[in-house]
C-alpha cells in the first residue's frame, strides 16, 4: 500500500528523535561562535576580552568535541529520514521527498537572506536532490560511496597542496596570523552597531563568504557522505530498530570514541599551528585527522545516545521533544541569537567571548527542552514542522 501520510507520533522511533534533539543542540554550540561574531573578530579584540583565557579553553573544547560533529550527526539523520520515507512508501515517496526539499530550500532561503546567513537548510535541500540516485545502489555500493565522498576533501587538499608547492611562493602563515580582510571589516563591525539595514547588508556579505567557505572547505561531499551512510543504516535495520543491534552499536561506540577523539585532538593541535589555507603539510595533517575524526566521533555520539535510549536512561530522552520540532528550534536559535547579538537588538556582537557564548547556548537549550515538551503536549507538531508538512502533503494534517 502506498504511504501518503506523515508518520504518526506513536510510530516514531524514539532514539532518532533524541538523536535529532541532541544534534540540533550541538549545532547551536557551534553556531554561537558565528552568531556573536567571534570568527570575524579582529585578533587584538579577541585577546582584549576579559574572558580571553576561558575563551581559549572553550574554543579548544569546541574544536575537539563540537566543530563538525553535530552537522555530521544531523546529516546522518537526514539520510535516515530519506531512508525511512523510502521504506514506508517505496518509489511513490520520491515525488513527495522532492517536494519536501523544494519547501525546505524556500525556508532556508528566507532564513539565510533575511535572518542569518549561516543557514544549513539550503545546503541540505540542494544536496538532498541527489539521494534518489543513491537509492538505486546496493548496500555495498552505499558504503563504498560513503568512503569515497568522505575522502574527497583530503584528496582535493593533496592536489591543491601539490600545485601550491610547485607554483606557489612564500611560506604558509600560521593559523594565529590569519585575520579578517581589511575591506570586510566595516561591514561586519556595522552588524553589531547599526540598525536593521546594516544587519541585512552585513548578512548578504556574510552569505557570500559563507558559501565561499563551503566550497573552500569542501563541505558538500562531507554532508552527502553522511546522508548516504544514513540511508545504509536504514537498509540494514540499524536505524529502524536500534534495540535489535545493541552489539553493533557498542562496537560503533568503541570505534567512534577510540578513533574519533584522538584524531580530533590531533586535528585541533594541527590547526593551532598551521592554517588551512594556504595549504601546507601541517594543514594536511589537520585535514586528514578531521576526515577521520569528525565522522567517527559523530558515529560515537550516535551510538552512545542510541544505547542510552535503548537502555531507558530518562535523562537523555528529554531531548526527544526538542528533536521532534528540530526545525522550529533551529530557526529559533537564529532569531534569539541575532536579537541578542546585532546592533538593532542587545548589541553583544564582538563583546561576547567564546565561553560566554557557550553559556548562552546552554541557557537556550535548557529553555527549549521544557518548552518543546509543553508545545508537543498540546500540538502534534512544532509550528514550522506543521507548515512544512501542510505544504508537503497539500492538505490539513
């Protein structure tokens, strides 16, 4: 029978909801560094912050435990979501999946251009259109494509490094010497001091830089690789019935943490010493360690959380409602943090160090946990999720 309805709440897989909630919370911890302008802040201003010592520790911890891991986890879940739709609806689900992506692309465009250019939804939607092609692949081919896609950034870096060593000039500067291009300074400074017009202009400048960075860091195959792996976990039953795959999850937990954590520590150290660009041997070390460490630690997180849910650990299940309305909560992060940071709001831009930004992120999550539970005790879906589903199914749900 063709599936034409959204998944009822009673049929939802709790581990996936909890994973999604943890992932969106983790993404906030990464994004607050951007929300408060820390990645654009001149180095002398960073050093002058009263929390500079604590900020350095917070940044190191963020690089090891947060940076890249949670968008990878969310990418895995995106692939799982696609796989679940196929499992329930077969090929008939593909037109609806593409319609969902077009709507998501529209939501992402509104978010990126009018609220915050650090949006990830447009990227997910655009890459998501490739998933029907992968749906025709065997399980073995899906694993092969996962490895290939995750290895592409390293391979490209080797090519760029080789060309640089042959035709480049001068030595690569250290990471600590990098700063914002002077011509960009005024736009970003105005975000924290000006009004809505300055915020919109600065956001457009940031949008251009954001997508340039996505290309420079070869983000596309990293995300797609995790999409494909997510589809594979549905095919094998791992995502649909984690309780029946406890031993596999235990192995993933050991390998994820055992390989992923040391690799991320090495990558963090490498990029403390060398910049990503211009390319360098030290930068290559960081790239290789990230290529291994980020997806492995993300899988370690996923396995650990899934096992906690399977074992009935109630403290982790509080993230379930957050995950059920992850899109609403993700967009709320932008609205809250932009209001706190930008000049038309509370003006914390360039006045908040990493440690305080992390504390703000934690406070937002602490509020969203009971708020999400309260909302879902009264409504079936989060407000944005309801609109997304309403447009997808073209009828009231």
